[in-house]
C-alpha cells in the first residue's frame, strides 16, 4: 500500500492511514525526495494521526525523510502524534530530534508559513 502524497501550493502532504512495512516507509522517503525537487516544494507534512505505534525503524525513517527534504531545500513537520504513541516513544528512547512536530494539519501548515516568513526575513 503506497501512501498518497497530495500537493497543496508549495506544500506536500502525506497522511499515513495504517502501519507501513519497512519497504513502504523507504518508498515514502524516496517519493518525497523526488517530489520536493520536481514541485519545488517548500514544506512537507507527514500526518501520523491514524497510527497507534511508531517503532524504531519508522521513527528513524521519519527523521531520514526530514533530513533528505531539508537537503533538498524544504522543511518537514510531523503532525498528529497521539498521546499514547508519544508516551511509548519516550519510554523506548525514540525521538524525532531535529524534526518539527505539531498537533494537527492546521498547526503544521501554520508552522510552515512561519518558517517561510522567517526565511524571507533572513534573505532581506
């Protein structure tokens, strides 16, 4: 099952609706890397609200997506981490170091708008 990636302006959005295999996670990373360049994307949002677990490979892959996207010139925000998932991640020592997170899609979009504005101020 591949994850659809939607384009909204200069933002790409993927909503993960069920647990993905390691191969599907790697495919998602590769899809983002390619599409960020093709669409000249400034932001990526990965919605994990439907997930009830994020294992170590999924967590590493999300960090990897954020790093690849950053190297391609865009910012990543992971949205929708459920409280029980956050508790489990902390207990297992899993972290999304360096990756922005937000409660939901609306906050994720607001974060990306803020990041774009901060970037413009530095260029002026």
